[in-house]
C-alpha cells in the first residue's frame, strides 16, 4: 500500500498546531506496519533555512493567466527514518499567515492544484504512484475534484477533518483561477450567498471517504452540524452514497520520539514513571526561576488563542483561581481579542501570571515538563494533543468534557473533566485538583496513571490501514 499524505504543515519541518504533529508522526507509524507513506507540503522559507533537502524535479501548472513553475524538493523525516517528505516550491506557496480570506483561499487552491500535478509528476517522472491520497482539512479540499475532473487521474482519496470550524469559505472566483468547469462542481456555486464557495464542503462531496480525529468528534460532526454550513454537504453526500456511508473517527496518537520525558532534548532533567517526583521538581524549579515565579502549584495553558480554546470560561473565574495561590503560565498566539484578555489578567497579577504570545516549541516542552496541571477549557476539541502530551509528562489535564478530551481523559483517574463552558465547575475542579495535589498518595496515583496511559499510534495506525484498504477496495469495486 502506497499512500501520499498532504496538508499545510508537518512537524518538525513546519508546525503551528496539532495537524503538524499528526502529519509528522502518522507516516512514520504507517511505515512500521508496512505502508509506504509519504508526505507533501509547501516549501516554506523556515524549512529551507533549517533542513537539508534535494531538488528532484520541476513541473508547471496554469493558475489564472500565469504559468507557474514548481520545484520539487525531497527530504526524510529525522531520526533515521526512511519516510520521504516532498516540499513544493513556489513563491505563492511559501506565504505564512496570509491575511484576507480570499487570499488564503487562492493560496491553498493553488497548493491543491500543485499537489494534484505532483501526483501526475510522481507517476511519470517520480516512478511512484500512490494507491491512495490522504488529504487533511480544508486546505486540501479541492484535490479530489482537481485530480478526477481536471486531470482524469483515478486515485481514491480520504479527507480527514481535523477541525470543522475552518472550512475555507470565500469567493467562487478562485474557480476561474483553477479553470474548473462549472459542470464538474457539485455545490461550489450554490453556496449561500451564491457567490461563495465552501472548500471543505466540496471536498466532502468529492472524496471517497471522510474521517475525523476522534470517535466522539465523528459523532459530533454528524449530529451537531444542523446549524453548520457543512450539514448540507454531509446530507448530500449521504444521499448520493447511501445510508452506509459514514464519517469515520480515528483517534490521533502522539509521537513518542518527540514527546517523552525520558529523552526530551529540551528538558533540564529527564524522568520516567519511577522518578517523576524528582524529575518534575527539577524541571519546575528551572522553569519558575527562568520566569521569575515563586514555588507554588503551577498551571499552564498551551494552544492557539482562538475562541475554540475556551479562555473566556477561564477568564471568568481567573481571580478565584489565582486566589488559591497558584501560578498560571500562558503560551499561545492567535486572535488579538483573546490575547488582550490574557494580557489584562497578566497585568493584574504580575507575580503569579506569565504569558508568552508566540509559537515557542522550547517553552512548550518546558511547560509540559515543569508544570503540575494543564488547563484545557476548550469549547470543542476534535481530538486535542495537549492533554495527551500533558499526561505523558505527568502534568494532569483539567479539561472540558468534549470531543477527543472526553475520549482520552478518565475523570479522577488520569486527569479531570468539567462540564463544557461551566465556569463554576471549572473552579470546583481546580479546587479539587489542588486537594489531590496536596495528598501525596492520591496525586502520585493519578500522575502514574496519566503517564502510563497509552497514547501511541499503534492502534490508530492499524485503523488507518484498515480504512485505507476499505477505500481502495470499494473504489475498485464501485468505481466511486
Ligand atoms: P490544535 O490542533 O487545535 O492547535 P492540539 O491540542 O491538537 O490543538 O495541538 C496543539 C499542538 O501545537 C501541540 O503539539 C502543542 O504543544 C502545540 N502548540 C500550540 N500552541 C503552541 C505554541 N504557542 N508554542 C508551541 N507549541 C504550541
């Protein structure tokens, strides 16, 4: 089985969130079970500066009125892996944080066109033909359409939704840039308003299978989407393919080569199950002295500062939490209004709160290693990796009971859950967590249980293998 996986980020080459973790770890575990998995992402400047790669070819695409030349670079995932990664090089692909929604739509429509042509190149010049193309999130939502309708390439596709709140909605003008024929588009020109497209929705209609990143989120996507524009697309898909068509939910794992306190290159002190008390204490001392904080129970928040992450709930009870005499450290970047609420709080409690508004891999590792608890008040969480990483490092999660958080945390055993959006319950849960913290026996039992929980990819890799095989067989059989 040969699988080409694509998305806009892949760790460690380029990462801004959980999708990067997944594209950086899934291919490696697929190799271990005999799948020839490869990855293709844009060639960002950051990658060129930090990683070696070799130019192996070029091809051209027509985007709008321009003929664009694309360079293909090849490298391998680090740590002696044999897993290849390809970078597609063009100035229009290298843009990070594009402002303006239509600009972003154009950027990723162009990426999709390039990936589809890369498959064609790979088949001829590269002498490697994937049996299946695994697309991820809206950024890759146009690939199934372009492959089949424009390039007439017969390859089955899987589209994995990592986060439904990003759908790639914008002007239909992008279709002219792609030279897509009206007759080939299923819904793009019938959005509301009619001048709008929904790229994720179109991907859902054209792909051979749809999956998400946890069983609970798979159910939530289907059941709670009534008021979501994606609902129409899911209904239409089901109508076309029959009731048997389902949204598959496969839980993400974490990469133990990267996330393991026993050999994490960033940590001050390595530790495992037997010596976590001492190890965490040393990492905590280093972290707190580095940040100018006193030795107190320490909580952290790590993540994109988006509404999804639920900082509004936390802010409502922050004074009460702070009054319990604890430190809170925030690490994240994103929406300015969310950042502003954290800045205000940090200003009010300068001796107890620290906040860094950037993407900082090093600090993230130090927080996982040196904090006692990680706060995850997300309003929804398709899978969530920070709770798994936190648990691996013995940093107990205090999380809302939703999506993948619900699938991975056992309340009172390896972490704490509270009702989504319920500020009073959040405060009660923090108070309870501090009680446990002060009870050495109970705390040790919880940390051990958290550290022992298996978040490896082993089981999920087999589920992906089964799903890939099913898609290929169905494709050959029904010719979808
Ligand atoms: P999402 O995919 O919604 O961003 P996840 O919990 O699935 O959230 O994954 C987030 C990943 O990104 C984790 O590996 C986390 O450590 C990392 N991360 C998030 N924000 C930052 C940041 N500001 N600096 C460093 N790492 C971050």
